[in-house]
C-alpha cells in the first residue's frame, strides 16, 4: 500500500541531526537529548510499520506481474514521487519483510549508539550527533530505496559522515596508527568501490534505454533488461562494491583499522548496521538484477566466504587490541552470511536474516563492552589487562555472555542463524560447508581468549585502585541486548515469518529455470 509515512523514516534522523547541530550553541547537553528523542521516534515508527504490515509481498522473478499489477504486488509499503523525470530518476521507496527487519535493527542500534556516546563525546557534540544521525538516515534510505540512483545517493550519504566520525572523534590505535590514517583508508576503499557500482548502475540504465527507449533507474524496470554478455561484468561491479563493505577477504583491510580508531558509537554503527547494507545490497540488487551471472559466480562467492571465515578467525586470535580482535571476528561472521546467500537454499537464506540481526546485536554489545573497558582503563591493549574479573562489577559476566553468543551458544540468535546457514548450504557444497563448520571451532578459541586475556590471570596493568562498575545507563544497554539475543534464539519464528516471502523470492532467482525476463 502507498504510505506517506515511508519518507519520514529517512527524514526523522536527518532533521534530528540538524537540530542537534544547531542546539550545540545553546548547550553541549541538549544535542544528546535531541538525538535520544530522535531515535526513540525512529524506533517507534519502525515498530509501527512492522506491527501493521502483512509481509507476504516481495520481489520475485515474476517481473511482468509487478509491471501489470503495480507496486502493491511486491511492496507492503511504497512511496513514489517524480524527481528528475528527464533522466528517469524518482524518489521511489519500497518496504518488504527484509527491509523492515533491518530498519528495526538500525533504529535499535542507533538508539544504543546515542546512549553509549553519552559521556564519551565531549567536544563538538552537536556536530558528532549530526554525523551519527545522518549515517542512520542514509542506512535507512539504502534499505528502502528502489530507484538505483537514489540507492547510490544514500549509499554515499552514510559513508561520508562515518569518515568524519572516525577522523574527528576517533582514538589512536594501540599499534600506533592514527585516526586520520584509518578514516582515509576507509574513505578510499569505500569510494573506489562505490565508483565501480555507479559505473555499473549507469551502464545498466543505458543498456535498458537502448532496448526500450525509456530512460529509467527504477528497480522493476531494470529487472527486465536483457544484458547478454555484459551481465557478468556489471554483476562484478555491484559485487565488488558490496564485498568491500561486507567485507570479504582480500578487500577487508580497512575494517580493523576503522574499528580500532573509531569511537564506540562509530564501531556500533559500523559492525552492527553498515556491514549489513552490503549483504542487503547483494540480496536486493546483485542477485535479482544479474541472476544468470550470480548462479555462475555462486561457487566462487561461497569459497570467498569460506576464506573470510577461516582467515578472520585466525587473525582474530593473533590480535592484542581488543577492538581489532572483535573487528576480525566480524569478518569471520560475515563470511557465513556470504556462504548462506550464494548457496541459494531457502533454509540458508532464512538463516542469513537471523545471522545478520544476531551479529548486529552481539557485535554491537562487544564493541560497547570494549568501550566501557577503555573508558575505565584508558587502553585497549589486552597485554596490559588481566585479572579484572573481580575488579569491574557486572561487566565480566556480561561480556562472557556476549562472547558465548558470538561463538554460537544455543539459546541465542547466533546459534540459530549459523545452524540454519550450515544445514541449508550443505547440499550446495559439502566440502566448503564442512570447512565453514570448522570456523565455529576457531570462534570458540578467539572468543574465550578474550575472556582469558582480559579478565583472568594476573593483573598486568596499573589497576590496583578501585575501578568503577557499570552505571544504570550502561547496564540498561547491555540487558536490552541480552534480552533481544535470547528472544531471537528461543523464538526466531516472528523474524522468519516476516522475511519468508523476500527470501523465497531471492531463492527463486537461483532457480535453474528462471522465469522469462
């Protein structure tokens, strides 16, 4: 159904960010409350969409039916307004089951990002929250844009504020690298890969124009384009852009540096939300726009996922900076998502959705925990920690839970997602999935090594004075994430029901007997 509320999912954080910036002149405290109110409104609106939607509509290879019967055939909520008609560009937004789940994830983690930066950020507070809000607005735009030019615009919108977040409010890494180095590396990787995607989008639109005589960047119109031998090249342009952001080895080297230097809120957004935009891009654009090329490329993509799982796990164990360690675990976990996507299995694709949400919660929790440790010890070097179990109230037990969740503890969403991916993907490539399962063993090693190096053994730093325990604000954040992860682990059906139609549509694109385009 058409909904005038849909654009407000994007406008609320953008307008809220502007108010944060303007209110900085009045007080450094006011932007925090405006940002908090903005995120409460965004969470409420996203939950309203989720509660009122009937998530049985989703994109599928039946392109002709969507063109004949209109947008309601594919989108539960949609909005369309002409923007640049000469180029066939419109403000075209659409929401299906996958979109709403990731928007709810974005809103919740955005709220936590505001809370965890409450005391950490003390300079240029208003400008900080402007950038944070605009990242969230750009991410929401990515999840609901169904005009490819608009999608690219939001893709870039979320990257530039992240550059400022790292460059202006980041920390120096324990390995001596600076925040400017990390921000510049992030910018170069993401902008270069984004340029590849832009070239692919324009080429796709021009190819459609030569075939139909109609210039359009509309998602449904471009799905019907006959690309011939050009399909594989354009698919690679999209895939590389998404592989950098996911990230996939060997395009991953920007991520550990960005995480190590980013403020806590930046790491929460980066691991919990921004990485998911890449997985979403593959599911929404790379596979449906280029199904034949995607089917041919699937075995390669699955092995790239396997390499990411093993490589990320091995390097995680070797890190001494706690944030770099968690960053490498994200590379490993996102490898499971890549394997699940390109297996083409309905069960694995449903597992991908669970894994994206569960990883968003668990990775955010681990980065918030590392930020709480840094706030108290003023170091992230695990060689200077140890023996902290009895010195910090609540935090060791809470971090133990999230490390256990990250390694796939039954009863948490991570276990459900990884189990569904491995079982679903096994028929597609038994050898690859068997190797991926070994990655879970490595996950237990690096997860437990965090606990051993940080909280057990002898105290290696100058921490003899009492260390402040977690305050009510910090405890509320952690307990919320614990509740959400357990709910996702014991009752994933509500998420599976919401995403089922979308994932069945993605599975249909992998069918060897594709519906005529």
